[in-house]
C-alpha cells in the first residue's frame, strides 16, 4: 500500500484459525428434532448444576421432573430442564397448509408474542407448566436450558420463585501473543447487491480498504486491518413475495430470475476479487444468500465466486462462525438467531444488543433453533452450545450499530451489532488489542 509521498505501509499479518464447529461433514435428515434438545440439556446440565448449588445451596436438586410427584409440596426444590414457550401466533406448518387454498401468500409475522403465551419446563421424562409472579415470560424463549427454584402446586403447575442460567463458559485459552501483533478487523454485513443503489458507497469502501484514497494517516490505519469479515446477505437482503395463483407457471421457470441471480453473483465476485488481492476476506452466507436455508448455513460454493475463490486470502465460512484471529476468539452470526428471538419475545422492550448479551448468558448461539429458526436435525450434539468464551461476539444485518463491553469470568467480551451496509453505508472497525470499536461511514451527503 503506497501513498503519494512514497510512504509504504505493510498490511498487518493475519493468523486465522477456523474452528469449523458448524461445518457439516455429512447430511442426514432422518433424525427427529427432539434429539437436539436432549443433547443441549446433556451438555449444559453439569454447568447449570454447579450454578444452582452456588445460588441456592440450601435447596434440594431434583434430577428429573418426575421426582416432583414424590416430594412435599410445601418445600422448594430445584429442577433443571429446557424451556418451551407455547405461542398461538407462532408459525405452524399445519396452519399454513390449511390456508394454502386461499391463493394469497400470508405475509410472515414480525411478532409471535402475545399475553396468552404459556411457559413450560421439560426434560427427557416430563413437561410441567411454570407459573408465578417472579417470572417474566416475555424475557425468555423456547430452547433455553435453565434451573428454576420453586414448588409444585395442587393443580400440577410449578410455582417459580427464582431462575438460574448457565452463564458464560469459562475461557480456557490464554493470550500468548504480544499486544502489538493484534491489529484490527473490519466487519460489514448486508451488502445486498441486488437492491443496493448506493454504488458510490461501495466504490468508496473498496478504494478505502485497498489504500487508493486517503492521506498518510488514513492509509496507515487501513494497513492495520488484518482482515474483513462479511456477515451475510451479500447478494440479497430480502426476498420478493408472490401470489400462489400462477406462481409455478410463471415464476419458477422464468429465466430472467436466474439470469439476474447470475449477474449479481458475478458482481459480488468482481467486488470481492479486487479487495481480496489487498486484504484477506472472511465471507459468511446470510439468510437470503445462495446457501442452505437451515442453520448452520454452509460456506459459499467456489463455483458461485470462481475468481475470488482461487485466492488464498479468501475464506468462505459458515453462518454462524467461530474462529481465532490473531489470538482473539471471534464468534457471530449473520442475524437470524437474534432476529428470530425478537419475534418470539416481541412484547419485551429490548434491543438486539440486549438479546445478544442474553444468548451469552444462556450459553447458546441460537436457542430458538430448531423451533422457529430452521436448523439441521442434529442428534448426538448441539453445536450451537457455547463451548468457547469469545473475545468478540457480533450479529450482522441489524438496523443500526450498537456495542457493549461485557465482563465475565475475569475476561471481557465485546458485543457488536453490525448494521446493514445497504441501508446505513456503515462498517464497524475493531481494535483487537483493547477491543475498542467504532463505526466507519461511507455514506454520501
């Protein structure tokens, strides 16, 4: 990277380790989805048991819900299980099939929550209804593993007096690299090349990251960026809705749709190729990108980006993704888990950043999968359980930039909401040394 005064700045070196936690080595859809909840409960039970003992030392722990029937109803007990929120407004395939003959596509709901929602706790043996004034149903979602303290009522319901969540997983890795080796990373999401009319902003971004514009100080800062993470929805940021009537006759075989998709993919390939020659790129798929719909979405196929895929500086990864960049553990998603939580808990007045922090406390990247987020039917494991403590934890395709530094287990985690670039023309820069973060705008006034 060379300036007008012949000053040369070398790009900060990148040491990348892809944990490949969400990579599917084989695919089988013969298993039932209940197995993933059993695997989730098995992994988090021991950690939650210790948390419950520390919090409610004087109370007895029941290892199965069926043991409640044998206990005195006047005493409080601790039970552990998976939460299930019954919601009448939640999408149902049976309900969709019953409306199929209406010939008009029902618009997807942006809020599944209502004051009629009912919460249950279940394990491998039983399900029990949770009641009580100490619980706020809107602050939790289906799939959370938690411990509750309370007693069983005569009608069979369980009266809750307190809650306990797994909390953050202790970080086992230690930082051995000198701090000056870290550098910076840039995270961007929602390029939406199919609908993004801000081509000047994309050109400014490309020229800025490749060192084609800016003074010496600007180019020096850009050279400190070790890599770029693109968090999904690069090709599209939404899908078009059609009527059922005449859909299969006119839309499925419409060649213009395929030609448009091919042209957009070629545009993305050209855009990334010019950048990847100067700066490493980590590309995650998004909800509307050409990848599998269920999470974890697998990496872009090399045939979609033939030019860029040949470069050693280009890394196609999964969504969600976790890995290590210059000794910092970084994890995040392209937005589906957090967006879905906001639909399920729509009556709770909480920001996306608050829900991102909640997933850290719940120790799970996507608790509502596979209930309301399509997910692969894992049977033996649940890869969405957090087994590493991330230094940086982000979510892409949000409406606006937001960030927070969370302290847990004597470590800090930087939480970041990455805004949609197509709407905000904003990327987020993070200093790996001290976890400081700030937005970088490419908007044109």
